[in-house]
C-alpha cells in the first residue's frame, strides 16, 4: 500500500474499488446460498420483495451498468423472473467474471464523467456505481432479516473473501 | 465536475466522499425519525437488535472513527443504552456537524495509510471508513424491514438531500 510519501495521493484507486465491490458481491452470493431453495422467491416480510427478486435486480444492475459505463450501450431487458437458486448463482458468477474482465476497460478519467445510466439516471460515473453497490448492501441487509426470521444464521457481514 | 481532461483523474475526491457519507447519514436520520418512539428500542425481528440499538452503534462508530483517523486517539466508551428518539437525533446531528468540521483535518495522504481503528481493527483508512458507511447502509436496510413490518413506509432509498 502507498503511504503519505506518494506523489499523487488518492482516496481509493480503481483496483481497490473493484476489490471492494467484488468483496461485497462474494458476501451477497453467500446470502443467496443461505436461502432454502423453496424460500428464495417466495419468502418476504411486510409486503417487500423476495430475496430472489432482489438478487435478480442486483444482477440486472451490476454488469449492465459497468458495460454501459464502458461502452455507452445500455441493456436493461434482463428478465427478473423467479428461477432456481443454482441458476441465480450461475448468473451471479458469470457477472462476477465479466465485471473483472470489463473493469480494466473503464479508464480512470471516466469516473468523474457525467453519464446517463440506462437512458434515465444521470450522474457522475463514480456516484452511480456507488449507488449500485449501496443498493446491493441495502437489500442484502433486508435479506439478513429474512434469514434470521427463518431461523437461519446469515454469513458474517465482515467476511468478504 | 472535472472530466477526462484533468491532469490527475481520481475515482472520488475527499469532498465527494464526505458528501456521499453525509447523504447516507441524512437518509438514516429519516429512518430513525420514522420509527414510533415506543418501538425504536423495543421492536425487532428474528432476535436481532432494535433499530435504536443499531443507530447508537452507528453513532458510536462514525465520529469516533473519524476523530481517531485524524488525531490517533480512539474513544469507544460511548453508551449505547436506550434513550428517547429526540435524544438519538440530537446525538446524530451533533455527530453530523462534527464530522463536517473534522473532515478537512483528514489529509488525503491519510486515506491509504494503514491504521488500527479503536485499537483493534487494522486496515487502510479508506477501507475502514467504507466499512463504517457500509455497516450503516446494511443496518438501515434492516430498519426498512422493521418499518415495513410495522406498516410504516420507509423514506425513499435514493433521497439523500
């Protein structure tokens, strides 16, 4: 790690932001796995969406956002319909790999650039990306409550490896 | 906003990170406010902590972390005992003001520096700070479920002003 002696100190590097994001994604994957197959798309509290629906929302946002930020092409037609847990995990892992591969194609200059994500959300790239990460953390927190209320212990919040 | 033509492009500036954090803090404040006074420290699901306890944890982490990162002095003795909602909000607002004031005393070089927060959590400053923000988002998501299950509509996730 660099320290105070570097010439151009930064809050966070692109590589570190990717590592941070993928760490969260590993944790969310564990939460998907922790749901019993028959509860993933059926269980909810207070009229909220099931964790399966939330996971499909995350999948429909993460890679499509990064792809759009890199290429300028926005794809939001992905189906969010219920499916088996293994299929959700397969889509998740596919996204994870593609995010890793695409990340290096996002030049650092892009982070401060204003874009219109999915043709409707205008903001700076870094801010929109943080929104997507935060949205995942937010809904995953919701998933923790679902799991606890099902009597299932969720994975530790601090474990990201 | 800067664009691709700047000499030293960054993912996020210190000022933008503070704005991001305080935006989340404004939303969390609204969630505290949304709880009925008599439910804040008594209501929970699945054996989890009440939202009041979670809010006190957030208060005990946010400003004390920043103060420690700036001064090297770590204070973690703050009481997390139940108290009135107005008192929680007062502590919240006090922290908000002090975070704003202290932020400019955190030199950008510090973000990449490895520190030991509260005498026990070793990590780079940026990573520990992101952990604190993420922990707030995580537990606030939990608060959203509590509110929904109480029949109360939580504030919109995207409103940070």
